[in-house]
C-alpha cells in the first residue's frame, strides 16, 4: 500500500494520519478537509472558546487551546493536506474519491467526515448551532451582545453552552424535551443531579417540554414551547443533535438507517481497504450486545489508531476494535465522566461519595453485568475502575471489587 487517502480533517482524520506514520507508513497520505483550517479540537468550542478561560486573545482560528497537534507535529507528518476541499463521491471499483476540484485515487481509504449540527429550520437570524470554529465565534459574539439566550437541547453541547453562558453572567433558559439533561448518556436516575447543578447556577431549566415554534419577524424574538408558553429571547443556541456527513458515500458503501457507515469489528467498511472512524462509524461491539456508534472525542482518536493498524496489517494480524467508551463533559468547573454505557441501565449504585455532595462515582448495570461507570468531580476514582469494563464483569463482582 503506497497511497492512503483520509477524507475528513477532524480529530479522527488527523489521528489516523498520525497513527499511520507511527506505524511506519512511509507512503503518501492525502488528508482532505472541507474546512479552511488546520484540524482543530471541537470540545473546547462549548467551553474555553465561549468562556475565554485558557484561551489566547484574538480569533479562535489557530488558538492554542483548540489545537489537536502543534503545527510542527502536523508538518512532521508530511501530509498532502488539502483544506477547503470537499469529497463529493466515491467509486470503490476504480478506488477513486471524487472531489469538488478533481479526483483522488487511493490504495487505502479512511472515511472520517464526522457530523454537522442539526439546524432548526426557522429562517430567523439569531438562531445558532455549535459545531465549527465559525459557529463558536458567532455564539461568543452573540452572547456578549445580547446577554440573554435560550438553549434548546440539554445534551452535552446544550448543557455546556448553558453553563458557559452563565459563567459569563448571561441570563439562560435551558429547554429539553426529555425529563433530565444528557439523557442519551446519563441514566435518568442520575440526571436530576445535573438539573440541580444548572438550577443552582441560575439557569431557568424547562424539562419535559419541546419547542413548538421559533417566532419573530426577521430575527428570533421568542421561543414558543409545546405547552404554549412563550420565552422572550433575542438569541437561541440549538444543541439538537447531528446529521452524519455521509451523503457523499451513498451507493458506494453500506450505510445504516441513521446514515452511519456500517463497519465490521475491525472498523472496515463494505468495500476493500476502506475503513471508517469517528462519529460516523457504526460497528459491532461484543460487550454491548450489538452495534454501537459514539460521538465522543476519545473514541475518534482510539478508532483512528485501530483503523490505521488494521489497514496496514496482514489479515491475520488485524485486531477487533473493542474500546471502553469514554466521554467527559465540563460544566460549572465540574467534570462529568462516563465509562462504558450509562444508559439504559437497570441497576444504579453509588460506590463512592454522594449525590448530595455533587461528588460521586456510580456503577450502572444491565442484565446482571456492569455496563457503565459515571463520575462527577471524581476523576481518579472513576478511572481506577476502568479495568472492570475491559472484560465482562458481573454486577456482584463489580460491587465486590470496590
Ligand atoms: C461543541 C462540541 C463540544 C464537544 N464536547 C465534547 C466533550 O466534552 N467530550 C467528548 O467526548 N466529545 C465532545 N464532542 C464530540 C467530539 O468533538 C466529536 O466526537 C469529534 O469531534 C468527532 O471527530 P470526527 O473527526 O469523527 O468528526 P468531526 O469532528 O465532525 O470532523 C469531520 C471533519 O470532516 C469534514 N468533512 C465533512 N464532510 C466532508 C466532505 N464531504 N469532504 C471533506 N471534508 C468533510 C468536516 O468539515 C470536519 O472538519 C464535542 C463536540 C462539539 C461539537
């Protein structure tokens, strides 16, 4: 294999390139990215980029707090990096990626085009999403200008925007259709602690109610909730999920109903020498009883390393990708961490600390097995138990190990 093309210059794409070089690949690596920037890190966009804490003054582009690798480290990878270039199709028979400015032939291909934010269809100014550096610049400026916002969706992006905006002293209403924040990753029995966290910090939290309409003439003036109430606001930030950037792969690779790329246990997609990594990859994980897909930063890096190994390895040396999923979120200077799967769970046990103290480690179980570990303000204690999720561990054995 002499010529590897990576499409998508985010966390997963860049780390695939780095992992290929670490494994001694000396051939050509072409990294194609639609954005005009060098690869950057998205987690700070809802944290440091909004609060300004730990940020260099000036624009976000090139800011050290957002870097995935130093410029020198990227240069050392010796990439044919093509920023501002979009992949528009894939021909697996001729092994060619169709670009908006030509073709890129490959021996091996890694698909890492991630996701874009779902945008409410309002046609109104003042309604923002948060996925890119430009989004973060716009949200930061709008919070400074208006000092008042409605955040729609209390997933990790929405919850962090609410927390960052409160840190800046803005007036915040947080609207979530589910009964607790972070419902996709945090069991509803632990969710209330997060609700309380927002309320104690002065956020007006509205749970169990969706948005019926965004109202205003030309720009947003109010958000109409499903229960009929209107919340006046000059600014909305919507954190309502993502669309996966896989339209360009349609007809070329097997896609799942949600648009994710159907992979095998090695992160290989349905065409020879094509792998998929990061937010858009969907693969079978033996410890979670089926297929999984993770929108987690750490996974993007770990899967990139696994795919790089498998792409270069002889068939008998390939390794299945069976990570312990890991996710964190920072809100009000508190770190929330989740190892494994946090929801759904049928058993929850606090094994260190207490919910009242906002400092605890909880075990989560399903079908008699330990499936997840959640920590709040307890990093060493949470990570210490990671080994229990690296192999199948019964609920009893997990509790006995504490
Ligand atoms: C605001 C925010 C906060 C977050 N906070 C956390 C956190 O605290 N903890 C955590 O674990 N995770 C967090 N995440 C999630 C994490 O950032 C993602 O899981 C990670 O960025 C996924 O990396 P990726 O490379 O798969 O995809 P992406 O980061 O989406 O990168 C894909 C790249 O591909 C490009 N692309 C798309 N289509 C094309 C095309 N056709 N041609 C060429 N290029 C294309 C895109 O422009 C993009 O640059 C956060 C995400 C956001 C948005």
